[in-house]
C-alpha cells in the first residue's frame, strides 16, 4: 500500500506498507523532509510496525511521538503528517496527479445558479460522469451566500440587502456568510472524488485542498498561510475563507471566496454578524478584517485569476472544459425546486 501527504507549507511524506491480520507490517516512511538524528527514521518505522491498521491518524501520531529518540528534530514533517500518510495508504487514497483535472471558467451567472452548479457538478464527479474539476466563478449580481446551517434573520439585514439589490442564497456547505459583488471577489470550487482526501479529517483536508492556492499567492508576492479551520490569511489580514461538503455520492465539494476588493460600508449594512463582530470599532476596522488582494498584489483581478489557474495547471495539469447542456438543465431545475425558493433560503429562519 502506498500513501502520500504533502504537508501544507512543508514537505512530502510517503508511506509504503503492508497490512496483515489487521496490523501494519513492513512500514517504510520516506520523503523530502529533514529529520535528525538519522536513526529517528528507523524509530518511526519501528513505532508503526504492528500497529492496528484501523487506528486514526492522531493515534498513529501519538505512537510515533513516543517512539522518537530524545532530541529528535523534524523539519517539514511531523508525527501528525506521518499518521495522515499512513492512513492514506491504508485507505487507498488517490493523488492529485492520478486525475485528469478539468477547468470550467464561464461568464457571469446568477447566484442561485452557482449554488445549484456546485451540487450538480459535485454529484457528477462522484458518479464518475465528470472528471475532477476546478470551476472559477463569475458573478452576475451582488449576493450574500449563507452557510447551510446559518439563521437567515440573524445573518442578513433584509432591508439593507433590498436597498442595495443584494440577492441572498443558501449553499449546501456549512460555514459563515460571504458578501460578494461582481468584480470584487475571486471564487472557485473544487469537485474531487472522495479518494483524494481519504484518510484525512475535515480539518486536515481544508489546508490540503488549498495548498496550491498558497503557492499561487506566493508567486504573486503574497505570503499567505492557512489559519484553522478555514481561513486563508496573510500578515496584512484575512484574504478569504473556505467551506466544504462531502457528498454521499462519493465526492468532495470544496469552495473558496477571496476578497479582491470590498465595500466595507455596504457589507456592514447587509450583514448583521459583521456589525456584532465590529461593534464600536468603526468601518475602518471592517476594512482591516478582510484584506483585498488588489492592494496586496497591485494586479487586475483577471490577471490574478489567470495566474492562479496557471499555477494549478503547472502543478497538477488542467484541460479546458465547460458545463454540459445536461448539467446546466439539472442545475436550472435545482434552482426552480430548491436554491431559488424561499423555503430553502429560509430553512433556518
């Protein structure tokens, strides 16, 4: 069995092993990490040998920690990373390069249609009818997208949204509300088979699925990192947030919205939660909470998107694609029956 795990911001950890009678046998950990002293690697393998194959990553990590020689130094790797690599080997996880990635980047679309496309494309990937896909969104109108479990009235000021012509829609993933305006945000979705995140918890998979974004931002001169659970941030402020949904169909939907620019005053008139978090701090503090990529990069939004796509393509491969007629019809049906209805939008009043 073979499993790999790229530590976000760190190095690659590879686990090769066998399972016999429910136990790990002949484990061999390798990678481009740094480990001192040399005999620490033998200690890691010895700690793994004979462990129950059903152990979770954190339990494996605890056994590895206990087996390390005193004074061991690990750079670009950790006991937790070893545990994840082992779990991915046992779970027969796939790697980014095992899949023929497709790119969908089409013209502006209605907010409710975006929500529906997320569900449809994820289900198509899970069913094996569509290859794993990166979709970059373009917005036809301003919107607030609330998480699957958020209260509509607690999050959104209905009068403020109506005054500014902001559409409110609800997505199928959890997490917090997003305020978006055409041209001011960069939003993308990943639709991947569940095997890509096999052996990982939700928390571990967030950083794993967005590691390429940190690399792309680094190419743009932005030093960014992941702040658990789901924030992409920099030393100058938060850049964006992620949300995720694992579907019973065997796919994972992972989507991210990053701020290119933001009208902080308008956001506070539309989002109630923003007022509570920033009460007494003023609009200037709101601008500091979400740091637009325009200021950090000095680049047009379109160029940032193209360079992000180019980074993904260079890292994992990417071929151009489009939403099919059948997928679009299925999404439009979901808008009519679900995402465009008051019942769905206010399912948590």
